[in-house]
């Protein structure tokens, strides 16, 4: 019954580095086609009480719906449940992804149930201290400008 199990792909989140798993099914497979065919045949017998080739239209509609929902499900599972990182959104819009991760981490921090839950401890990358770097750069630039000013004055 290997065709009933969709492959589960395990990988590490690119942001929080926790291991998680995602179903590897992107499109409709044999099992869904068989279910849609059986459902369309049952609907054909319910509607027309006879063999009618109108069931092909019902079958096509069911296949379209199952493909749509499988793709929506695949897209929903791409977001990391622990840190909220969405790699697809990151490729499209980095700033929106950053805001989403910040909002998720803030909600996680303020939710007291996360302290009691079995969620793994996040291994977040260290934040760059941009303010300290900006102060150091401003000090270096001001020193360089003072030196220039001294040269000009001489
Ligand atoms: Zn993550």
C-alpha cells in the first residue's frame, strides 16, 4: 500500500534550524484520481440511475478541486510552525517575511502556553547589532573628517 502514503520529506528550517517534516505531494496522484473516479461514479448513479457519460464532467470538477486543495495544503505546510519562516515569501519579498517572523515570534513570546508546550527550543541566529556598528562607523568617519579638516587648516 505504498501508493497510499505520500512521501514525507524531513528537513531543517532555514531560519530556526529545527527539524520538521512536510508532505512531498505537490500534485494529484493515483489515490486521489481513484477516489474522484469512485465519487463521480457514485454521483452518476445517484443523479441519473444509469450509466451516463456526464460523469466525466463531475470527475473533471472533482480532480480540479482535489488539485486545488492539495496545492493549498502544500503551500500552508511550507511555513515553519515554530518560527513562522516562509521560504516562498522570503524569495518574493524579504521585508514581508521578516515582519511575519517578527509577528510570529512576538505572539509566541507572549503566549504563556508555549512555555508548557512540547515545542522545541528555537535556535535562532544571532541578531546583528546594527546600532553599535553604526556608532562605530560614525566615530571612524568623524575621526577621518577631523583629520581631513586638520589637513585643510594646515
Ligand atoms: Zn523555523
